[in-house]
């Protein structure tokens, strides 16, 4: 499973830095999520991302079969 926030960020013209600042996490945290290198995410961060990007977890969580 991975998280994809690129489209939502682009749709609302928000940078990774701005998203990190708005939800109170570090830029590297959002950058890792953006790049797909994050191996986990806390529910409160996922909720904050969805609130800022005006989406649901279904919009950004992608299930990949191995």
C-alpha cells in the first residue's frame, strides 16, 4: 500500500512545504510521503492531510498487489 498526494496537491496549488507547515509536521515527513518512500503513517497525520487536501483516505491510499 502507498500514499499518493501529488494530484491533490496540484489540484489545490499547494506545495509540500505548505502542507507540512499547515498540519504541523516536518517537511521531510511530507516529502517522504510525496515520494512514496514512507513506510508508515499515523492516523492523525493521514486525517490532517485529508482535511487540508479536501479528500478522503480512499483518494490517496493505493493498494498494490505484490
